[in-house]
């Protein structure tokens, strides 16, 4: 029997993981079902737009500076790393295409989402966790207010929308970072760099990145809301939920990004 204990432990872990993924999926599905009706229902049952704007400001606007700085630096790093190698083979003219496609398809959405995890995911989980510990969520239920409508929908919607917006900012800042560094190291004029970039990238590069960003935003918002609402154990539980939100969100983003990249490769996108 002792030889089977590791197998049993692995099975329990797998079942817990499947149950966790299913629970998060149900929460996100309920939020998406309620979101369209909240826009058009009668007064008093609609989505609180002021709450949505506040969440969008907190989640996205406050992240602009950090996202812009990080992606600018990533574009510059790519240029510095690849410049000497490409120059050895006389292929430095391909630098704009490499950086542009890499930022639009991969690095822009990915880095923007990871940075947003720290701003949005941790903040949402801590806020909802504090409300759960203080029994504020139970109070909402006792007043016949659906927590998903009142708490989850604005936060999930704001996270998805702002992740897409930040992905666009990340794309541009990464390209600018590569352009500035390439001009300084290889002497490529800004105009030629931008022209080569726009000639190399295609609409599918941009659209595929935005699709990834929207899914990443849903992952961040869904995980943060689920872990926050289900906090148990007081202040320690809030801290654990915040930590788990960041860790699980980053792992989920990278894994989903891999799956998307493989699917796009299979379909030739």
C-alpha cells in the first residue's frame, strides 16, 4: 500500500486542479452571462458604470507607466542582443521585422499581462478577500444583491479591456525601444526603421496578439475574483489568496500563451 501513496497523492492533486479550473471557469461564465443583460436592464439592475470606470482606472491607467517602461526596455534589449549577431551576417536590415513581429505577436501581450497581474490581480484578490473576511459579501447576499453582478462583472470587464489596451501600448513601446537602440548602435534612421517595421508586420500579427491579451485579461480577472471571494482564515487567508493569484496567473498566462502560439502555428497564422 505504501508504494501506491505517491500515485494516490498525484491523483488527488490532479482532481483538485481540475476542480479549481472548473470553479474559476464557472465564475467567469456566470459573469459573461450576466454582463450583456446588465447593460440593458432597467434602472437599479444595471451595471454600475461609475464602478466600471473606477476599476478600469485602477487596473489599467495606473499601470501605464510601468508597462511602457518595461516594454521599451525589452525592445531595446532585443536590439542590443541581436544587433551584433545580425551585423556579422549582413542581416541588420531584418532587425525592424524581428522586433516588430515579436512584440506584436508575443512579447507585447505577454509582458503587459504579467505586469498587470501585479497591479490588477493582487489588488482585486486582496480587496475581495478583505470583503469576504469582513462578511461584506455575505451582507450583499442577505440584501438580495448578487456578488457576481456587483463585484465580479466590473472587475473582470475592466481587466479584459485594459489588458487589451495595455497590449497595444506594449507593442508600440517595444517597437520604439528597438528603434531608438538600433539607431544608436547600427545607425538605422527612424524613418527607415518604421517603414521596414510596417512592411514586415501583417494585420494577423496584431490581431493574434490582441486575442491573446483578451484571454490573459480574463485569466487574471477570473482567478483574482475567485480566489478573493473564497478567502478563508482572516488576514493570513487574504495574504495567501493574493500570493496565489499572482503565482497562478503568471503560470496560467505562460501556459495559455504556449497553447495559443501552437494553435496559430498549426493554422499558419
